[in-house]
């Protein structure tokens, strides 16, 4: 079975039949994977490989729905293979979907472990930058107050956050 896919402005022809034999209908794959999970069976690496290709398979769903369904199935497990499958599906979404459809997928991915990891990493970087900036401002304020022989203001600023903010505004307006 050949399927033409259109990522943004290019055309590709992909043969899914050759990859996994008769598993070329995404609807059938989803039913099989859901049944396995319903019966408490773990998905195998081959299952995840097939799941990662479902957006390229035939079936009744649109590509965005296939990607969303595959991500939902993959995220039920937290092992590395499931995370890699989710990452592959997100990459396919990025290549083949428009911005509105990507927003829908982003909501699903945000709820996955890999999405949480990305969010945590971004927050950690933001906190590091904020801490560095805060330390830099504190050092600049200290130097400013010492240069102007305002040690009493420095002592008060250490204990009084509102006063420290007022002095930081003064420093900003000076510089």
C-alpha cells in the first residue's frame, strides 16, 4: 500500500506494507493495542514501532487523530521506548500538521511524561536565569550603596524586601 503524504510543501510516497507486513490499517492497530493494554499486556518494542508509523497508515481517521490516538496509547507506559515513540509521533505532527492541529497535539503531549520533562527543564532554566539575574541585581545594589556611603540603607535592604525593591528602582533610574 502506497500513501502520499504532504509535509508542508513537499510530497513523499511511503510504503507501510513493506515495513510490517499486513499491519497497514491504523484503525486495526489501535484496536489491537487497546486490547493488549485492556488485558494487562505490555506493549513490545515491535508494537511501539508499529504505533509510531500509524500516522502514515491507511484508516478512517485523519492524520492528526491518528497521531493523538497513538500518543495516548504510548503515554500509558513510562519506559524509554514509549517516550521515544511519543517523540517520534510529535516529530511527525510537527512535519505534517498545521498550527491549529499542532496545538491540539501539544495538549496531549503536555500531559505525557516527556512533555512534563520538557516543562520541568524549561522551568529549571528559567529559575537559574532568574537567580543569576537576582544575584547580579543584589551585587549591583550593594556596590551602588557602598559607593555612595549608604551602609544604613544596605543594612535595611537586607531585611526589608519592600525597601530593597524601592532601592532597586532607584538604581535602575540612575543607570
